[in-house]
């Protein structure tokens, strides 16, 4: 039985959501696999842009070769490493040789890397898709069956490139001629935000790799092992409100006072998007002077 109530366009992973209730039904149907690891990983975007990591987007913008991108990446990691100890507890500092660990840490703090963020939770992905930063654009929720993608990589590539560990062991991540494989990885040391967002990342040995192209070439949308849910722009406020009732807010997903500030900003924006506001009167705070 299909996960989706109606058929997707032939050869396309796109499915347009009708409302929140339909999203809930689809999310429940996709809740398969071990309790220890979701079968699917998800990515939410407030508008439909390519599945490209931040560093790869910069490299393509400036038309760098793979060799140039690798050089910039190595300098960026070295620069980050010189000062990371000032802000990160010793227990959270990766070993000097663990470049994957450094990429995860850099990604966590907003530095451009070759990693692309995903999540084990369709609801976390829906939160990012419903972000009203691009309120006039449709949001999208990507879903990929991680196990089937891994199986496809093992069938297509030799041992050194078929897994993330194999690529690390054989030095492919530092090779300008690395193949266009794709793997899902998780940080060995999870920061608080990674845990809250149930973060996974996709990574390719080929630094210029388009992650979306790899998925599309390895999996068939007709088998529902990868898809792109379209969240209509007019549905974003409803999704944000429903997610807020589930405690899926910036305060929960970005632990700390900055997340609290983002959550308040969301609340104010939602008040404006919901239409006219009734004015019940202003009550002073309980501890205000008489």
C-alpha cells in the first residue's frame, strides 16, 4: 500500500501536501525501522533549493575546482581549530586527525562545511520547512531511506568508497578525484542542539558533489524510498501553530537563550500571520508596582 494518498507525477519525487492532517498520516506511515534508528532521514527547507552543502554552494558560486575547494576546506578547518578550545569544552574537542568530527563541530556553529543537515524526525523537518523567513515560498520536506541508499552505494562502489568509514580510511575525503558516493553519518560526540534536532548529516567523498543528484541517481521515487513533500506557503502558519502545540519550537530545537529569543520571534510573527488580533485589554505583570 502506498504511503501517499494520491500518486506522485511519473518519475518525480514531488508530492504536494493538502493539509496538516495529511502530513500526520504520511509521517505515521513512514515511522518504520528499528526503535534505535529511523529508516528514513528527513530535511526541511523553507523554500525549494538544491541539496548542496554550504561549502559546496560557495565552491560552485566561485567556480572552484575540487582541488581549490579542498585547499579552502583545509584552511577553514585549521582556522577553526586554532580557537575552538576557547568556546568548546575539552570533552567536545575532536582529535586532530578526526576531520569528520571537526566538520560536525563546525557545522554546528554555522561554519561552511561539506556536510548537509538532516534529521531522524519528520516533525523537526516540518518545523524548518514551515519557517516563515520565506513566507511567500512553498516549503519542502525531503525524505530518504538511509538503508536503501547505503545498499545502493555498496552495490555501485568498491569497499573504499561504499561507506563513510571506508572513504575515511582510504583518504578519499582528501582526494580531488574522489567518486560521487553519498553516506549518512552522525557525530560521535553530540552537542546539545544536535541531540534536540536528532541530527544526521549527508556527506560525499567528492567535495563538489550534488547530494540531490546522487540520491536521484541511486533511488527510484516510484518505490517511495525518496520523496519531496511540498508544503504550500499558505499552510506554513498552520503547521507552525500545530508544531508549537507539540513543543516543536526554536526554544526546544535550539537550547539556550538564543533559542528562546527565536521562539519569541516566531510567536510574534505567528500572531501577525493569523489575522486580526482581538484586544482583551493589557494586564500588568504580576510583580509590577501598584
